[in-house]
C-alpha cells in the first residue's frame, strides 16, 4: 500500500540521507551526494577527536553492558520468582528509568555528582548509563522467563539440586536468550545515548554522539555524515545479532 | 540460606544502584529547585511562571508535543493495524523498518533531517520544483521542522505500543463484524479502534512525555530562536549556570508530565478493577 | 524402596485450610493412588510428601526417618510433573542424568549406564541425543518417567502425569506404568482425578474429599463397597435414587417417589428414607425389569449407548449395548440384579 511505502520513507529517510551524504565528494553535506568518495571516512578514522570519542563511547558501552546485564539479570530473576513482598512494585521501580525523561535524570545526576564527588569522570557516565540501560535487560529477561516452564525449579529440587545448582544449571540457562538480547540492547542504548552524555561531559570525556552533536551545532562537513553512517552500521549489526538470538518479533511488543 | 534471602541478594545490587544513582539524585534535584539563600523558596518557580518569555517556551513545548502526539497516533494506528494483519515475512520487515530508527542515535537521525530540510536540502527543492513555495523557503529552524523530526523519532514508539495491543485482538471479531454487515471502515471504527484504545493511549503518553522532554531534535532543527523547555534547562545548566533555576524547570517539566500520566494510571487502574 | 508415613497432615494457605488432618501409611513397594476431584487436596498432599510445600502441622517420615523439615533436594525422592518439566536446554540423556549428577550417584560411566537402562525401560534409547522440543508429548512424558526412575528413589511421586495425553497414549502409558512398577517395585504415590486410572494402576486407592480421606482400600473394595454417598458417585458411575424402605408382608421393599416399588434382598439393614445406589453398568434396559422409566436422550458411544432416563422424576444414566435401540420418549423397562443394589442413608 502507498501508505506503508510513505511511512517507510518517513521512517528511513534520515538514515538513508546520512549514509548517502557520507559518500559525497563535495565539501558540503548534500543529498543526493555529488560524486563518490571515501575521503570523509578516511578523515573520520584519522581524526583524533572522533577516535577519542569513539573510544570513550565503546569503553563506556562495554562496561555498561557487563554491569547492566549482571545487575539487571539478577534483579529480573528475583522479580520473576515473585517471592519477595511487593514484586509488582519492584518491577515498576526497576522500569521507572524508562519512564522518566532522560534530561531530568541527566541534570539530577550532574548536580548530585558535582555536589558529592566534584567534576564528572568516566565512572559517572558508566553508572548513569547503567541505570538507564538496566530496564532493557530486565524487560527482555522477564519476557523470556515469563514464557518458561514454572515447574522447572521445583523439578530440579526433586532431583536433588541445591540453591546454587538451581540458579546456575536451570534458571540462568533459561533466561540466557533474554540476557543476551538485553545485553545487546544495553550496549546500543549506551552507545547511542546523547542527552546524558551531553550533560555529563568534559573535555576528553566526550562520547561519539556528543562529538557529532557538537559538530552539528556549527557547520558540519560530510565527515559528520561518515561517522554517523558508521554508527548506523553498528546499529544494523546489533539488530541482526539480536534477531539471531531471539527473533526481533518477541520484543516488538515489549 | 532461605529463598527470601537468596532473592534479596539477587535484587539488592540493582536496588542499591537505583536508590543511590537514580532516586537520590532526583530527590536532591527536587531539593535544589526550592533552594534559596535563606532556606526553601519558591522563587525559582515564580520566576519561571511569572515571565511571559518562559511561559511562551512552556506553551510552545506543550503545543508542539500535542501536535506531534496527535500526528503519531494518526499515522501509527493504521501502521500498527497493517503490521498486525499482514503475513509474517512482511511483518518482520516492517518491524525491522520500525525498530531501526529507534535503535539509532537521536543525533544521527536529526542530522539526517537537517540535511533534508535545509535550504539546499532535498525536500525544499522538491517543493520548489512543484511550485508550491517560493525561492527562499527553508524548513530548518521552524516549528514544522521540529514536528517532522520528532514524529519520525516517536512514531516507532507509538506504532509498537499499538501493535502490542492489536495483536491481542482476535481477528475473528473483525470477521464477525463483517458477517454482520459492517464495511471495512465501520469494522475499524466499531471493533478495532475501541479495543486498541489502551495501546493508543499508552503510546500517546509515551510520545507526549518524550516530546515534551526532548532536547536534541528541537535544538538542532529549531535553532536557538525556537526554544523548548529542555533547551531552556540546558541553557540554565551550561550557560547561565543557574542550577536551582534549571532544577525548578525540570520539576515543572516533571510535574507537567505527571499531570498527564496520573489520570491515565487511574483510569487503567480502575478498569482493571 | 521405603515405606512412607504421613501423620495428621494439616496444611493451610493463609486463611484457607486445604488439608484437614490426613494420615496415611504406605508400605514399601506399594503403589498408592490419591484420587479426588480438583480442590480435594490430593496434589497438595503429594507436594507435602515431596517437600515442595511445608506442612502447617503433622509429620512425614520416609523409611522411618523424619523428613518433615527437609527440603525436597535432601529427600530421596523423584517426582514426575503433569507438564513433564524437562530442562529444555539439555538433551534427553542429560535430562535423565540430571538427578544422578545432583545426588552424586555413581561415576560418569555408571551414570551413563543407568541413563541407558532407564531410557531402555521406557523404550526411548534411540532418542538419547534429542532435545525435548524435538519430541512428541508422549515421548517427553517417557523421558520424564525415565528421569524419575533412574536414581532409584525411595519414593516415586507422580502428579497426574497422564492428564495431558490423548486417550490412546494414556492407555499405553498406564500399561507401561504397571509393568515398570512390577519390575522395579518402587514405592509410588500417584495423584489422579480419573477413578478408572486409580482403580487400574494401584495396590491401594485413597479417595480424598475436601482435604480429608473419604475412604481407602483396594481397588476391588473401593469399587464394590463405597462407604459414603460421595464415594459411590465418584467411583464407578452410579446413580442415586431417593426411596423409602419398609417391610411389607415380610418382604423388604423400596418405594420410589412415584410409587414404583423395587424388591430388595433381605440382608439390607437400613430402613426409612434412603438413597439407592444403582450403577450404570449394573442396570439393563428392555426385557424383564422391575421398574419403568422414560428415555430422554441417547448418546452413542460406539460399542455402547448411554441412555439418559427419567425415573421417578429423577434423571439417571444407564449403559446398554447396540442390540436394541430405544428412542426418545419411549417408556422402557429397567432391571437390576437385586444383589447389586446398594443402599445409603442421606
């Protein structure tokens, strides 16, 4: 249907434009691109600012992936078991960072950190990104757990499994797909996060999105397009990987 | 070790993280918003609410958010319905098309719009060629640009929210309506629409919340002359370094969102009985 | 193999009391069925025996050892769940090996040997490397059974294991369960709501009703001598018909509500207002019969017919063959062997 086609164009246009403009040979960011050149990619990959920003982003994202998955996964398991009082409230609490607008959290964190610890540094990025990434892990893990056989742990007990064995050999394998998907979402969320990183930055502690934003506020040249295209490629790879693990469909309804 | 303790240990790291790194900073910010040299004061709030400049920003933010939400709902509902009713392969593609923008950085997406909508961008070009606008037409730095950019950002949220609800509607209900004489549009109006309402409402709340608090897209597409609340907050934090004022604005934003959210929660809570 | 003793088990969930003091002695190697409707407490009782539920009061001992406060993992049991509860990420043989791993029984080679043996017993040796999701329902159920017997537990607990199977598979599995029990002789507690299943598989049937033991005994006794109204209607498909018993000219007679009379054998002791227990399979339609009834509906069952009749204003059911078909509205004669009539006071 035409409607679907138009909507598809609406949704994908900016991405296509960015990728297209990145190959342009001209000095200006234009679409459709004039000429074909990989010059801007070369520029990006040899630019210290972009490389540094990329490194910071990667660093934070990897750290966040580990902590969000571990902490979020453990919390999800505890919430799923529904044996703690107020499990519903707990679930809502853990998902609340999703509901609160990031900008409010960003300035809250900036003000808090400054008053307690002083200037911002990598740890505050790590912690705040983990806070907003954790709900994704919890959501995907809970989704997987809710479809698992509720009797598995009991069966394991009747087979002689103690607490640790049940956790490691039964529960964790059960939610592994959820943990994996959550981990990739966490990486993606952290890597792409702009607002938090914008408020919690200082020279040398700039993430890639923030670097791009900085360039955009002035007059960007196509190197911005190139670096953005690289980010898009990263996202596409992540989506493909998540789909391999569980099928995107499951999380379309989350 | 009992079951309780095991679960407590599992949930504790997360709880601590939330308590110390999420709730605490927010409460501290709340406190900061009423901070004054001689104790708690509402001066920052009255400064904001008493100044027509700031009220203008607030009004613009709210107005834009409503428009954006409405457009997202108008496009998102048919999109979600189509996604729910097509075959699995097409649906998968549509889901990917919807999710892809969602998972790219907002900065990248907005940049794309900047290119498209700028003076020499493709869209004004096309409109000029079609003779619809004059020579100097530019979409950048207008509220329209903000709306277009935000709609693209938020449409996936809306569509997925409604999709989740529509997939739970039994297609046989629609078939039954058709066998009772309803045309396609009537079926949509009398069966699908009422049943998808929870998804539409949830999606609208999400869209409204995200629009009202959005920073990157309005800033880049609207320019410094068209400010939304988030931009004003950013200014107070980084330019004027008036943190209590920034905190007050954040609280106003937060309260505004709650005002829209709370009735919804009450409604759905009552519906669930 | 071990004996199991449940003493005065009471169990409440919050304010709701589910078990009201159940005592049960199960001998070593005995196959006992806990039979009852939903809500009778049979599954709860099984789960307390497993340790998955704690008891509010009472005690449980296995082989003379008090296990009341022991969690399931420390009791030497094995349990088969209604939904099989196979670990989806492990292969069939790994699933069957799991209890041996957990309870640290045997070396790797010995474990492999036991697993092989258990899978042979349920005739699934050829599927050892498959994953549970690649198996049919019936095959998954056999894996669950193999997993339950492989560790040679003191007590085998089965929670309605056959409920999810279709009729034919169910019959096959029932036969297999009987043979496995004969061969291995494990003390078994089997929960079911199907009275035919309980009668067919068990050494002893325990009928539970509202959290109490209604009656227990051998299958034959339970079938022929139900002691209460509930037992009569639950086991064997009986009809209850209201009547008044009195002696007329030295002959014992039951008088139905519509005036019809039915001579009774002299050994019936009860007098006055009673319920006559008339089994569907004990009655005959057509031919010579003591009573008259009117046909309401006929349900064709293939080999037999089930007739719904109106007798003295009450609806009763009778099973009959295909030799003669009676149609709706027909008045038919209803006969019963007097020796088969049981009588129950209200």
